[in-house]
C-alpha cells in the first residue's frame, strides 16, 4: 500500500475540515461546494505533475472558488494550469468553475477526459452528473448519479446522488429546480490590541493645544456577516451586517467608538461587447457612537462596475454617495455643522502577477462635500498605491504595504478661533504595512503599523499619528 498517498489524502481531508464548511442537507442541490469539492488525492494518477496540497489550498484559485467568485477563480486556475498542465485536481476545479459560470458543455468535456484516466473516481462522476443536469440533460445526469450510488456506496456522494435522482422523479421538477450551489453565509471576526500615539489628534504646534496625555492603548473588535439571499447564474443579492467596538485604556473612555452597519448589495453580470462586466448597487445604513452618544448617522449608496481589460488586470469603477448627520452642529451651525452630502467618484485598478499570488493596486478618487455648515464644504482628490505578496519560501506569510495621499480644499472656511485664523487646506498622507500569518485556513494573525501625517494651512488641523498592533482574524464560509 502506498503510505505517502494515504498521508496526503488524510492531510487534505484534515485541512479542508479546518475550513469549517460542512454539507447541508443530503440533497444534490444543497451540498456545500467547499466540502464536496475538497482536494482529493485519489483523483491523481502516477504520471501527474502535481501541485502541492498546501500550495493549492492557499492559492487565489481556491480562495476565489470558496468565496463563489468564479470569474476570478477561473483566471487563477488558468494561470495554475500553465505551471501544472497535467494536474487533475486543477482540471477538476476548472470544470466545476466553468459549470457554475454557465459553461456546462465545456465542463462536461473536461470531466469526461478526467474519467477516461480514472473511471472509478466518484467525485468527478458526481460533478459530471451535475453538469449534465445544469445543461438540461437529465437522463445522462441520472445515469451518472446511479453509477455513483452503486459504486460509491457508503460515501456522501452516493447519498447526494440518490437524493438528486429522487428530486428528478418528483412531479414539480424542472430545469429551474437546479439552483447554483452556493455558500450562503460568510463571517469575519477580528480582535486586536493596538497602541495609538495621538488619540485626541492634538496639533503638533504646542501653542495650540493644552498639555496632557494623548497616547493610549486600545482593544478593538469587529464582526462582519454576509448572507447570500439570492443567487442565480449572473445575479447575486447579499444582506450584510457589520459592527465595531474600541475600548481605550488610560482614561480615554470618551473616545471609545462603536458602530453598526446594515446593508444590501446587488450584483448583475452583463456583456458589454466582448467583456463581462459586473454591475453593483449597494445601500448601507451606518450608525456611529462615541462612548454612548450618537456621533453619526449616514445613508450611503454605492454604484459600481467591475471588469477586466486584460487577463491579469481588474478595474472597479465606483460612485459613492452619502447623506450624513453628525449629531451636534456646533456653536455656529451655519459654519460648523458637518451635516450634508458627500460624494466620492473613482476607480481601483489591480495588476496581477502571472501566478496571481501578487498584485499592485492603484486607487484614485474625486471627493466633494456640500454641508449645512460652510466650513465643511470641500472638494479634493485622494490616491492610494499598494502591493500584496506572499513571502518567498514561507507560504503561510504575506506582506501588504500601501500609501495614500489626499488633498482637500475648503473654499468657504472661516476660522472660529483666534489661535489660527488662516484658511483650511488639508494635505494628508499615510503609510500602512502588515505581516499576516495564516495559522489555519480560517484563522490568521496580523502585525500592522500605520503612520499618518496631516499638513495644513491652518495649524489647528496639523498633526502626526502612529498606530501599531496585533490582530487575530477569523473568517469562514458556509
């Protein structure tokens, strides 16, 4: 018996178990993608040029597939295929991805080619049945599932196949009963501790600020939930929720921040010429609190268009509109109220490496704000440049570095203090660096550092700030 084969198989089963994704009902239409599509060493043949299991599980192809972003998964799989042209695991994922993109005929061709090499492989035959069903070839689907039920007796695939056959025999069965197998839930939770050198944003000019402590440590935690409420081949609607809490030490309780965010996000894939474009429309309601007092209430709408101009680039255009209410209006509301309308229009462009493990991104925005208080009417630009890469020879580590520059003008600003009567014009730049270690498929640790430098014509708004800390990040799909 080939012990290395067994070791690899049990390793793969263990790693995929750490993904935390279990099968749902024993129905072919409700099976969890991540569980059913787990890498299986039994698919390989002796002459395969194999990708290492941990390399595949940590690849963008696997990550995009688990997240249901099949277009990106297909591009990443095509890149992996160039390095591992005979790897049957990559071919199997490629076929499954094509099937979920509505290209079932192409998927069927790949599944059949895999079965010619390994006709006894139960998962491949099961997914071939699904591709047949998606393309309306129900008799052929039933034949494949019958074979799976007989030859795979005792496996989950046999149970799922029997359930699928029973559903096809039902009186109400139709092609529309073949839903996309999707992961409905996504959760991300983060907890960390960080040190902030300037919590109160004290100006650098000591003549403009009072003496006292300004640095502190704080605990921070946030939670993000996404529920896929609706999903068809080219359409998806998500319901989202997010919450954040910070707790300062060193008697800075008045700066403890809490937020709640509720949203709905709709996306539709369309053809524009020869390009696939994903159109998005998102609404969010955001509530912010400082200590226990309401700090802000915002309604935000975001329109977007996501496309690829070349195989290794991605471009996202967006228009973000916010109606904001920031609580107390200050001593002179006609000048000091921040309530109003904010608009950010721009794009983000990604450049990927050949293996899709590294990328550079650039974001540019035009920012405008029209407010009840004339001191906060503004316009300006924001730019950001960043880079992501895994650490060579240490695949569990990755590095992120980015820097931003923002220049905002306040044409109607009138200072409300005699300490510095000059007009306000912001020139802000920041630097961010992070080292992330993947402890498991669902848990990571991140060390990070941020530096903020704010230059201003009006010295009251000029300050420096350093923030550094450690975060633990848990993410899971189901």
